[in-house]
């Protein structure tokens, strides 16, 4: 993807958490998210809450900073802002969801960084070529 618009960033965040949830399912050998056993509307709301909580929070908190990081011309500031975003995301995830296993936050950040490169590698390369 070449453009860094809001829809591409939202898509990146959703795909990132989908890949992360799949990774965690295999890591923990817990496949509840793909076989939730939804019986009524309350179960559906609970399932959606569990599945969409972090993607929605990430979109609210990080959509604008990621978007505007691509508007920065200096590569050093671009890297610094994205490291700060990843650090805040790590702290937020480990505090809200994984206080007992801090490695889950590390896995989340690794997946985030890899998919950030996959989604926006052309923009990142262009930023470093045009020094």
C-alpha cells in the first residue's frame, strides 16, 4: 500500500490484531475466539467486546499519531515517534490485558513492527531515500 490515509491505517490495525490474536490462540492452545459458542445477543456482545476492544482502542489512540508520523520529513523524528507509539502500545496492552505474561506485549510489538513494514514499506523507503 502506498498511501498513508486513515483507512489504510485502520486496516493495518485490524489486521495486526487479527494476526496477534491468531498467534496467541496457538501460543496458549486456546481457540475460544474461533469457536465461541454464541447462543444469544449477550454472548455476541461479549464476543465482540473481547475481539474488538484493543483494535478500537488502538484506532482511537494511535490513528492520528501514525498518520501524522508519515507527514514528518526528518527520518529521525519519524523513527522516534513510531518507537514511542510502539512503547505506549506495549505498556497499554500489558497493563490492560497481560500483566502476568509480559511477553505477550513483546509479541504484539513484534507483529506490529513487521506488519507496519509490510503495509507501509514503500512510504518508509521513500522517506529514507529522500533524505
